[in-house]
C-alpha cells in the first residue's frame, strides 16, 4: 500500500481519523495514535477534540457482518474497486454453476464459491481492524505484495470459462481429462512467485 501523499513511498500506518495510508514523513504520532496532518489540525482546532486513545472509523464487527453480503463489507471499508471485484467474482461463480459444464468443474466451482463466500467477511474484518488500529493492512488474496492484479486474473479466468462453455468446448471428452493441468499450472505459478519474493 502506497502513501496517500507520496505515491512512490510505502505506507507504514493509517490515519486514525480518516483511514488514509501514511508514510513515516506524513505520520503524526499522538500517544500511540496515528493521524495525518490535516486530521490532527482539525482535531486540535475543534472545541470537542476526541481523546487520543479513542477509536474512530470502521468497526470490525460491522464489517464482518456486512461482509456476508457480496461486496458490502468492502464498500463499508471504503474499498469500492475491491467491492466490484467481489461482486463480479461471486456472481460469475454463481452463474457458472448454471452453465453446461462437466460435473468435476461444477464441484470445483462449488468449493471455490463456498471458500470465497467466507473469505469476503474475513477480509472485511481484517481491513476494518487494520484501519481502526492505524496499522498497515497486509495484502490479501486479491492484492498480493507485488501488486499483481489477481482479482482481474480471476475475472478473466471466469470469462474464458463462460466463453468455452458457450462454444461447447468444455463438453468434449479431452477437457474432462486435462482440466487438472490448469490447477498444476496455477500451483507452479504461485510457487515460483513465492520463491522469487523470498529470494
């Protein structure tokens, strides 16, 4: 996550008031609470300034509950692009279950749909908790440390799957035998990516 003021500098915390990511140069530490300069100025100039120890902003429990509705947890946390990706990915997997696909692929999509459904509230909770405590949020599945567009890759893969189903390519016998190769390739890509980042 990059600093809101300096696009080339990594953020080390979030403003307790507005939730903006901040680099060390932009961070104003007040008794352990992090603020940006503009929010700190407004708090100091306000006659009813909030105590430094109080927590302001998104509530993790609310984010968790709203996260069970696709996209709503991310919207609550102010992450609108992520919310759109969640809705499209969830809707794509639900739509794929109605397509004429091999049974094995329906099973994989069903498992993926269940995992993704429970991923959304957990991710919303993690994000709200990071914003509330002023800590930098760790990258999630859809946003890796290298800033790879994994959410876009998921949507492209679903689109290709629908396209192949429309042209009845998935109905052929060869596909029912070779589709595990896709899982192997995905696993190899993840393994090489992790090895490259740790080296």
